[in-house]
């Protein structure tokens, strides 16, 4: 369940509660082989949508210094009920179109850095995430990962026909959360990402936020430009770099809706799947005429190994949400 951080603002915007809380995974430990980087507003279309009333900044094993991390990153974040801090940083310097039919991707839709911090207790945290990059930024960012002790995990595109093309580099690290924030801030500094960034004070959307969340069986946020994001957590136990991680650490399915004219939306689900789930999901989505943008691993040293696929389609948002739910029914997630 996604909730407001202590600052009262989030990168994605107003936050709502739908379909229950994410189950907290207890007993988080760092294995002996784990790597360390210690050196380093309510919907206008749905009056029932309400922001969360309370903030949580801790887990069963410790608390994250949320405000200090936000100050270092120069961007706002939000904290889930399981204690994971997510900070999304838009590439507002990129003006991207993609998909068929062509859609201008507004700020807050797809083209952003995503950073996830989870406390491990005793002054340690795990950081997992990805950066959205121009081609000429890829090699400097890889060098910066190495220089700051971050594990480079993957390099790929999410949708194959973006103009200009944007590449995504995934990374992770374990260490002191303040040092981790400083390390990834230094990496972002080799890109042309505009900073600082702040959340919109009262985001609005014409989309039926509550209905979308109910159909998908996840938690919804409303962000800038009316973009709705629904996160649907996996229910299996996931270990990354020797650590049992929360489903909120960027390893679950997320679905973004960008409002368009005439009540339509551009919709991009990012499916999280095990190997045996990939073909059933892709088959049902292709049967519904979704454009499959990619299929890839985004983490290394992950058990079970997960595969991710971004897809694209334009149409009625409720009808498309039901089709995405058909795909989700082939994966290990809760039923609505």
C-alpha cells in the first residue's frame, strides 16, 4: 500500500489505498556473499479517491533517513507501507514520442530514473533501480557505477520505437543509506538530468483512478499531467544479492496510464514474470493486440530470476486495464 512520505508530497503525487496493504516481509538479512557499496490531489473523475492520511518511514528491521536521502537526491519520494522509499526523477530534458499510434510522452510517463531504498537495519539498506539515459550517457554512467561501488545489472530499451531512443541501465548496492544516496546522486550528475525536482502540489486526473486500481488489484497514485500508476505486488519470496526484498523494491508489475483526448489513455504495463510465466502473459497480451516492447532481466543474483516486459496500447483505459489483468492472472499476484 503506497502512502505519503513524511514531507507530505510524492514524486508521483497524490496517493491512494486500494485492495489492501502489501504484506511486510520479515526476517530481512544480509548474506555473507552480499555485495556492499559502503564506500560509496484527488482524482477529478472519482470523488471516492482519497490521499493516505499517515506516513510510514520504517520497516521491521529499521528506519530510512528519508528526508536526508531526498535532500541528497534533490527530489521528492514516497514510502510504502513496507518501508521502501521510492524516488522517481523525470528526464524533463528529453521530449520523447513512442508507440503506435505515436504518442508524446508527458513528464512523469515512463521516461524517468527510478530509485528504491529498503532498510536492512543496523545502518544498512539495499538500493535497487534504473536510470533513463541518452545513448551518449551510457558509458560514463557505467564508469560512474564502477567508481562508486554500484553493481551494474542490465542495459536495454523498454520500448523499441522511442524517438529519441532512451536506454535504461539497472543497478543495485548494499550499504549505508546516506552513502548510497550520495553514490547514485554522483552517478546522476554525469547525465544532463535537470535537478532539483519537486512533486506537483495538487495533481488531478480525468481517469477513473479507483476503478483502475480495483480492476488491476493494486495500489494507485496520481502524478503530474494526470498520469496514474498502479503497482501490483508479487506474492512470492524474492531474494536479491543475498537479501530477501520487499515486492516494493522495483520487482513487481507496474502499469502507467497517460490521459489522452476523448477519454482515451496511453497504457504501458511493465510485467514482472518468472520464466514459466513469460509465454502465457505474452500470449494473452498479443491476443489482445498489445505491442510488446521488450523482454529482459533487470537484476543479477536474483532468486527466482524475474523477467520484465513493457508493452504499449492506446484505447479506453478501463477496457485496457481489464486486458492487463488477464495478463496478471498468469503471474504470482493477488486476485482483486
